[in-house]
């Protein structure tokens, strides 16, 4: 009788330990899932910011090109005026 009780007690301890491990595994899987979701959200934010920066950079490049073109036009106009002045008043 006492042996059966001890065997039963040991089986109960093992079952209890196994349940505890299963709970721990489920907790870890849940935590892993949450961390993966957080990582995916961060990657999305990072990609979004990178795209935004790329758009801003293209806008800046376009603005710079426009300014350079305007500067070139002004230089050409000034050269024209200088040449015209020398021709007329020379």
C-alpha cells in the first residue's frame, strides 16, 4: 500500500512538473510572438521613415537643381547684359 502511495505521489510530482514546464513553454511562446510582432512593427516604422527620408532627399535634390538652373540663367543674362553694354558703349 505504501509503495503504491509513493509511486502515485511520484507520478503526481512528475505530472505537476510537466504541467509547469508546459505552462512555461506557452508563456515563452507568447513572449516570443509578442517580440516578433514588436520587431515587425519596428521594421515597418524603419522602412516608412527610410521612404520618407528618400522622398525628402529627392525633393531637396529637385530644389537644388532648380536653384542651380536659375543661377545659370541669371549668369547667362548678366553675361548678355555685359556684352550688350560693351557693344553699345564700348
